[in-house]
């Protein structure tokens, strides 16, 4: 028997989550984000569940090319644009669209234009504005001139009208009106600059659920597609279903007398005579090493707490109160019964990080 850990991907959950998102924003262009190998789920494993999407967004050029090999014929957008001339030629050959977030990228396009074959792919370009997040994009000073130049380039080449995009910094806030920058202000800043014949693109997952009125025409949900929450509410509250279940089994049970300790650094102390289950899952599988004692693991319809430091290949939980559990019992580290967001919260991080961190040694299956 192989080591019992596995990550199960459920394309039907992805398709369900897309329907939930589409219902929030009818009539928009739905562009799920599949960067970071589809948030750790695997491009090849999610593509079947994303067939209802209008287009896909990704960062990595090699990932975009893989999507083409996998048969995705609809638009693909490179979210950080082309890293140089070579990327742009590759994007042209693969029929990709891309973001332009700074003057160097815009200038590279201007230089490449005269040699762009007439019959070649006509990309739809996304000009990115910095409206207060101060990460990527043209700032207020440079934006107007960049918009004008890109409009001239695309009009003269007969390319599709570009999309003006920006990224919400605080759409997951409990108090959207008091957030700085808030999504309304970012939306207004974008609309003030947007040429009438250009489309807009603003919303990430949090924007879709918390402020759809400022989402724009092309929506870019990531985490919600995979059934985890962007915040501030739970994924279940948003009607989302988890697309990944990380499961394993108990491979050993220790009777630990009161006063003894468990694991590296002897962090966990048995306050009573305890049954400690050892699970085949560790940080080399992507489970966070910094999970504190008390982080829940699901088994047999209930939860058991992490007991002791997570090691490379194993972790321990306290099953004193679950006498029916023993070697061979199935456990869920996160999935349908235990939200990845809950585990992440215990670990001081977000579900995104845990989903992206499942390592290559974990066997994946598509359900
Ligand atoms: C990652 C990303 C998204 C998706 O964000 P989520 O919070 O996962 O929905 C949207 N837009 C851009 C530009 C991104 O980089």
C-alpha cells in the first residue's frame, strides 16, 4: 500500500463555485485566476471544472502554454504581462492576452508593433492602474498618457479595445467604507480615467462577494473558485464548496502517560493519560509546521487537536476522546468537513497559502 496521504480535487466543486460567482455578477466576463498551478490544485486537474469560464488569468507563461496544450482555446491573460520581448513573441504564438503595468512594458509593445505580422494574433491588452495598493500599475501622473498611447497603438493595429484594470487592496474588509484605499475609491479612480470604449476589470474574489457594484466588466476571482474564502465571511456563508480535500491516515498510536511530552522540542504536555495518533502528513507534504497545538484535524465526524510540533513527515493529534479511532483511521487535514480557512486561521495565515503549498510528493487524484 502506498503512503496514505492524498489530495483529492473535485472539478464539480469548481463548476459549482463558478455558478455561484456568475450568479452574483450576471452578464460579466468571468475570468477565474489559475496562477500558482491553479492555487496548488493543478492546471490539468481544474480545467475540466472551469469550462463555463469565459477566459482564464495566469501569471506564468509556461502555465499559459500548458493551458493551450490542455485544449483551452478561449482567451488567457498574463497577469504580470510579458517579461521581455521573448515572452511577447511566445504570447503572440500562443494567442495570449496580457497586462501592461509599467512604462517599460508599454515601450516594449510600441517597439514590437511595426513588426507584428498582420495575420498574427491580435491581443486584448489590460492596462493596469495603481489606485492605492502601490504594488503594480501606472500611477495617477502616468496613467493618462499611457492610456492615450495604448489606445493609439491598438486602434491603429486594429486590435481589440483594451481593458483598464486595477486591484482591490481591501475588498475583504469588514468595513468597506472605512478601508483605505477602499474599493469604491479605487473604482471611482479607474472610472475617471477609462475611455468609454474600453472595458474595466476590478474584482477579485472579495470584490465579487463584498462589493459587486464596483466589480467592473471582467471579474477575476481566484480563491473563491477553489472554495476557500477571501474574507471576511466563511466560504460556506458565500455558498462555496471546497475543491481540494487533503486526507491521510493514522499510522501509529501512542499511549502517553500524564506528564510526558510529544514531539520535537517536547512542546505538548500530556495533562492526563492520553492516546496520541500519528498521522502520515508533515511539513514536507505542505502542512504548516507552525500549526499550534489545538489546530483541528477531522476524523470520524469529529475534530481532534494537533498535539506537538508538526515534523517533516508526520504530525500528532490527541485522540483520547475518540476511542474508536486507531491505526488506519482516515483523517482530513482540510476539505469538505474542515475548511482550509479554519486550519489557516489557527496557523496565523490564509487558506491561499496552505492550498498553494501542497508539495509534489503528495499524490493528487481527481474525483
Ligand atoms: C491573484 C489575483 C486575483 C485573484 O485574487 P483572489 O483573492 O484569489 O480572488 C485577481 N487579480 C489579480 C491581478 C491577481 O493577481
